[in-house]
C-alpha cells in the first residue's frame, strides 16, 4: 500500500471524560503540524470500551474542540462504528498465521514470565474456555526516526510482548483499532504523547502484517500535574473551561514552547490558531518531560 503524498494527521481521544488541558495540547500540536504542512486534520473518537465511557463524554469532547476552533477537515470517525473492519483485519491476520487465540489468564502469563503455558501460539487453545486473540510478534530490534525525538529503537520479544487484538470480553483492543483506522483514513503522520512511545514498535509490525506502510511519528512530552503525574481522567484532571478558549489555547502554545505574543490574548481563537500555524516550530518543544 502506498502512502498518500499529502500530509494527513489526526487527533484521536478516548471518550472517558471531558477534554482536559493535556489533551488540548496534543490536539493543538497535531492540528498545527498538519496545517503548517498544508495537510488535512481529522478527528477520530476511540470509543472502544463502553464500560469506561460516560454517555455524555463524546459530546463534551467535540464541543470543547469546536469551542477552541479545532474543526476537522472530514467527518468525525467513531471506532464503535468500525467493528466489521476490525473483524476483517483479525481474520486476515489469523489466516496468515500472524494472530492466535489465547485462553491464558493474566495470572498464568505473569507466573510464566509472559510465556503461554497452554501453548496458545501453537494453536493449542483449551476447548470451551473464553479466549482473547493476540498478535504474534516476531523478535526484532526495531528502528525508526521520530520527527521530534530523533532515531529510536525498541526490542520486541515474540510471545512475551504479544499484544491483545480482541479481549476475552469481546472488546477490540487499541493496538488493533488504531492501526486499522490509520490505514483506512490514509494517515501519513501521527502526533501523540510520549507516553505512547513504547507501543510504536509493536504497531509497526501490525502495519506490516496488514500490508501497509507505517506513518511517521512525532511524540511530544506529556503534560503533568503538580505531583508529576500525567494529566488524565484517572488523575481527575479538570475539564477545559470552554468559555476561555483564547486563554486555553495561549497556555497550550506556551506548553509547546511556541512563545506566543501577549497581544494574542486580546484576540480570538482563530487569531491564535492562525498565528500558531504560521509560526509553528515543533523543534522548539521541550524534550525534558519525555
């Protein structure tokens, strides 16, 4: 599969709560990177786990993005509408021998240091037991070039690191859905938090297994609270005040070390975004929070 020549980026939040400042920084960085390259910017809602998703969260996230002038160039994609595509990808991987059914429990895997006592990778899944479907990684020292962090390498261990594609409860896993959707949407470049850096090598193998070219990655530092914890719903990060979009965007630009002029505080969200696009310097982002 050939990669589209035009830049195509995306912001893909999980609707587990309202948009918080850390997510706004990521959304803004991905938006500015796309627009500064005359590319297209998409929004994808990663609503894979209904047990963790309040019904109002998706609307809150989209309303916040609208309030801050962050409008996608194409209709929003919802992963909850994409189950047939995920099933098809799993069947493709199973047919190639690149995925397998696994009935081992977490406790069993921990006790065997990640090895499968039921020899799942050999097709020996116990009959009648619930099973997950895992991707069969190959041993590899993976190298790639991060657009901000420079040369990267990760060791991938077959069997021990094999990621889940479909959970025993029937929910599709992030590692599968993100790759299938990036392929479907023709995503050429991904801007995301450095907390997701460690899963890149696994995703590269899944792209290859689905006969697709991996995107380029740009990992930015995550925003942390006063205790040094990543801002997240789990750490009770407050939702954005949609009545203060200029203040929020100005703070996000500063968090990305873009040094916007104070005069922008008296303008509109459109003014800030226009300035951000014309002055975007990803190389200025601090790397110390990595």
